[in-house]
């Protein structure tokens, strides 16, 4: 329930660009993606769904949720430049679900530089394409003030019911932050990223979003970042500094989480705090290629029931709920 897919025509669009994000061929003949914070080899794992599907089946995984490539910044480009490509990508995702008998499920993208177009596209995604939802860059959820920009989009998403993955990524017009002086990958991709994920979850639970948009299901990546490990400190802060308003820990269980790129010890802790019925298998494929079941679930000291819940049942129940909401809205 957390992997990324750069095909569906996006690869061709990015080959034609000259500014980040774009694809280029290095002098050594290697095709690379030039992204916001560097570049990486662009292998077939990123754009050919058949490669990932074969690896899935070899590992015994039956379903995978592909997402529009979060963090790349494609959805932030001027709508006149990218909206048609995004719509074509979303059509492709819907077709993949049919072609693979439901083995591949997709979270769509929306052109965020034009909110009117984005609202129309999220309605089309749910009403016409039947995709479960969309992916949004999480920097819009760093604070209560910043999320106000997306209110029209959230209202549109609420109409047919919609799953929204909040994935690390920039806002329209926002520049990448300054790079750390050293150990960039560890500092940015682990320590700072996990802290930012916690900030996003915090914004969702302390705002009115869960009540204002009851038909939206929010997915927080990477087990909620640091939240499962600091919630007791958050409770202590409230208890000592604002005892009349305790920290709303219980609202954390109104979100969904994936365990992408994390391991058994983190999973054990998250199950204790958040509940197995809120946690789903995730890999962050193809950036990380570990088999998430054997890497994270099998070694975890969890009951067989909790392992089954994380492995398939939470996702199954969530997707069934989304289908039911869509059908009810269409009546």
C-alpha cells in the first residue's frame, strides 16, 4: 500500500523536459532521473509495471497500490504544461487495474497549480475511473494555515469518498530546503523525513479535517514518522502545560498508516500504539526493493492475527469501505 510508478506516459513527458524534474542520459549511457534533491538511475522498475508485477508474484505478494510519483514535483508544474499528462496517467492507472484483474491498484495525481482543474480531476478519478484516491504532497499539511489552501480540493474529494496518501513533497512554488552539510541521505531521507511525517499527522488530528471530511481516509506514510515514539511526551506536555485540553492521542487511530521502508521493531511499536487494524504493508518500491512481508512482518513479535491484519486485512477493509462510499454517492 505504498509504492511509486513513473510510467503511464510520464516518462515520455519527463524525457522532453530540460528543467527539474526531467530525464537525461549520462555520458556513460545510463538514463537518470534529475529530481529536486539529486539524481538517480531510472531503471525499468520505475516505469514498466510488468517488472514490478513479476517481482511481486515471485515474492508471493498478491496486490500492490501504485501511486503517482510523490516527491518528484510533477503535480506542481504549471497546469497548462502537465494537466493533460496527469489525466492520461490516471486513465492508465485505471486500465492497469483492469488488465491485472485488480492486482495493481492506483492512487492518482492532480494538477495542484490549478485547484479548479484539480477538483474536477479528483471527482473524475472517483466517479468515472473508480480509482481509490489521490496522493498529495505533505508540505501542505505542515501547519493549520497551510492546509487551508487545499480546502476546495478536500471538499471535492469528500463527495465520493476518497483515500488520500500524504507523502513527503513540496507545495506549488516552494523551493527545496537547503541541504545539510554532510550525511545528506541520512539526515534528509531518515531523520528529517520522519519528523516531517509526524508534523503532518499532527496537523490532521488537531485540525477539523477528520470531522469536516468524514468521507476522506488519510494515509500517513512510514508508520506516522516519529509519532509512535513521542506520543507520551506529547501527552505529558498537554498534561503539565494545558491540563484542560489533553493531547488527542485517540484520534491517531482515525488515520491509516503504512510500514514502508521500516522494519520489525518499528512495526511492533506502531501496532501497540496505533493498532494493527490501522497499519498496512508498504515497501516504497522501487526506491526500496525489500520484500516488506519477509523483511518487516515475519520477524516481528506479533500475534498471527495482527500479522494477518497488517499483511492484508486492513487494506482489504479500507478499499471495501471506499468502494461502498463511491457506490452510495453515485445513487
